């Protein structure tokens, strides 16, 4: 499950513990380094996996009785 991390400084852009931040928000990461759980001020926002779009149901004509 992917997650984004919010830094305590919303203007921070750079790399912390191998995670890239832009304006205080990380790019989505698959594995959240333990660093962000040990240091206060960081928020880990887990994202639900994207749902597969459903295929439209084919709606044909009903068979006619002969």
C-alpha cells in the first residue's frame, strides 16, 4: 500500500531518509522508513489502492421468441 508523508515544515523540499519531499509532502512510497515513525511531527498518510475501473456491461437486445 502506498503512502505519502507530511513533514513538520510545510515548505521543506529535499530528501530525508531516502524519501523525496516537495513543499512538505513526499512523493508516494511503498515502504515507509522507520525514521518517520520515530521522529515527531511527521504524518504518514496511507492511501487505499486504486480500484480497477469496472468494464461496462454489454447490454444487448433480448432474444425474441419465434
